[in-house]
């Protein structure tokens, strides 16, 4: 099972980072960042499969692919921002982490406006005159 590999890898890196943190805190931080990137790369195939599956569902349902792409971009922004926030918090930079989080939220809101507009227009179209 893939989750066991991820958890095992994460636990090994955690123990190594704890040991290294006492002697070489910079190396411990780099190890943690490397582990995060490695786990992401390990999951990349699954991410691609999910995106393809969602695109197939959208095509079969006659949903405009623009909306699906926008939602996938929003999800991507959320995950990337969360990853960056966690790394900056691990580095002890909570203030920067908060700014990254705010930036991610604003970008998500900006990308969601066309979808919100389409939903509002659909609702208005359903209301009898």
C-alpha cells in the first residue's frame, strides 16, 4: 500500500531530522523540505490520474472544461500554498506563512469569480420573471 510507504518514509525522515536537529539544524530543515518534495513527487502519478478522471467525467457530463480546469487550478493553489505555509512554519517564520496563506486565499477567490458569476446567472435564470 502506498500510504504505508509514505508514512514509513515520513517517520524515518522525522527521526533523522530530530537527530540532526541537535547537531546541524540547517541540514535537518533541508532534509524535511526534501522529504516533502519527495512525497509530492511520489504522489504525482496519482494526481495526474485524478485530473484525467475528472476531465473524463466533465466531458461525459457535457460540463464546460473551463470550469473543471479552474477548479483544478484552485485546488492546486490551495495545496501549493499549504505546502509552502507548512515549510515556512517549520522554519519558524509564522509571519511569512500567514502572508503566503493570505496570498493563496486571494488568488483562489480571484479564480473563483467566473464560476460564482456563472452560478449566480444560472440561479437568476431559474427565477420566474
